[in-house]
C-alpha cells in the first residue's frame, strides 16, 4: 500500500459487473444513475423556487426543467458516444445504458440550452429570469451527480499519495497506471468546487449598487456560470488521465473549457453593455 495517512476507499456493494448497485424489491438500482437523478431533482427544485421568487410561473419552470433534463441526458450521451463511436458500434446495445456511466457534460449543455430557450420562448416565459434561475441550479445538481463517478470508479486524476487520495481497484485503473494504487479524487474536487460556484452565483445575484439596483442584469448569471464552470473544468482536466487524445498538449475537454470561458467573458461584457428595455417588475429579491 502507498504510504499515505488515509485514503478514500473504493465504493462498497460492488455488483458482478463491477458497478455499485443496491436493490429495492425486484429492482437493482445503479448508484451512478441514482445520484444523477437525485442531483437533477435537487437542481429542479432550486430552479423552480428561484423562478417563482422572480415572479415567474413555477409550472412553466418545472416543465422547462424536465425538458432541459431530457435534452441534457440525450446530448451528454451523444457527446460521450461520438468520440468512441467505433467501440460502441461494435456493441450498440451499450449506447443507451447511461446508468453505467458515460455522460459528457458539455454535450448535455450544448443540446439543453437551445431546447430550453426554444421552449421558454414558445410558452411566453421570461428567458432572462429563467437563465438566472437555472445558473446556480446547474452546479448544485452537478455537485451531487459527480459522486456517481466515485461509485463507477472513473474520471479520477493522476497518481498521488496525498492524505485524501482515492483508492482504485486494479481492474478499474487506466491503462499505463496499473502499478499505482491511489489517485487524485477529481470527482470530489469538482463536487466541492461546484458547491463553491453555487455560492458565488447566489452572491452575485444579490449584488446591489449604491442606488439599490442590481449590479448584474437579469440573464447575466448564465455567462457567469460559463466562466466559473469553465475554470473548474479546465483545472480538473489538467489532473485527469482518462483522455489519451491531446491537441497542443491539452485534452479535447480542456479546449472546450477554454472556449466556454471565452464565451462567458465575451457574453457577459456584451450583455452588461447592451441597451435593453426596462425589465418587468418582480417581487422583492429576498430569496437569493
């Protein structure tokens, strides 16, 4: 064993196929899928609560959130499968089995954003308020869902002997790292950093100038989220070892994260400077 003070042990309740599962009656539930579902539910409740507090229709927010979730799952699975298309075509029955892991977050965002915008616009909802309602809900759900990667023993980082290192079973280690036993728990880092991002976004939403007016216009939190999560993901990509393909020394997701940061910064500057009509009145902002 590595000479560490303590480690994060492998997940318990390993099934025959190597997945962590638990039984509810005749059903066998994958821990990965359960955590994704819990994260989605918590994010949905925060989204609905915030949109209603801004004077929006909570029923519309709930329907939009469910549509966005469906689009995100489809988009994230597509984003995961396409770079690995050859292996999935050899066994296509695995393509819809999202509970085994394999969801590309950026793919989910790429599909969910336009689908949600279209639905809210079509139903006459306030898109800017919806964006501000969604922004802190996304990292909250992500923080919970990332624990699914722990139970699947995937997406961990480089070998390390830090006190909080993650133990990975030999058959789950990335090729070329079989002699190492402990790795950076990037799932934990990203989970905690997403919670920090939730706090930052809620704090930005409360910022007021000397005149009592909002510092950030409605809709700005979406761009702030892009910046924050782009920074988090870029940092995590420098630790992860599961991506063999490199372009100028960076993984594909590192480049995507940098693009997301650029879009967030440029979008925020443009949105803040853009002339906009006077916003519709909303309830006193005491919900955060």
